[in-house]
């Protein structure tokens, strides 16, 4: 599955649970999608999504949802810009469908079931 693969620090370093959910949403990919079924277009989209999500998070100086603080003790502000992570029950910012929480690879996972449809599994 693509989500556990993206969280595997031996595969790609420094992507955490929140950023993987945001990147998969941006890329329109279901977190349970089998990684070896991604087309080259989908891989390209995912690559761009990961870069966009990380760039935005760095610009906001991090995502302080639990205990993360910057070296000087101040909080980042990216938690206010998250599109799906932590937003179960809220409306998808793209299509209005209710965001759902799943457990994928043992991790809490937030998706829009329409934008990241299971039909793509
Ligand atoms: Zn949606």
C-alpha cells in the first residue's frame, strides 16, 4: 500500500503521517492503493504533491498538532492549513464530501472518499 510505503523511513526519509495524508489527498490517491499499480502520471502527480505539501509546511514553520515546536519554542502554523488531516466529519475543501478517518498500516488516516476514490484501488 502506498501510505505505509511513504511512511517507511528507509524508502523515503522525513515524511510523517500528516504530510503523507495531505500529499495523497493533493495527488488524488487512496492511501490503500497498491504502490506498484501507480501509473507514471500518478507518480508524477504524487511527487509534485509531496513537494508542494513540504514546501507549504516549511513556509509555515511546521505543523504543531501535538508536541512539535520550533527550536526556539514557538509553534508552527501549518496545522491551520491542513486540508484533510485531523478533519474527519468536515467537508472536503474540493468537493464537499465528508472527510473520513481510516486506519491504514496501523496509522490514523484521513481521506476524502470522493477525491481519493476506492475505485482507483
Ligand atoms: Zn473531495
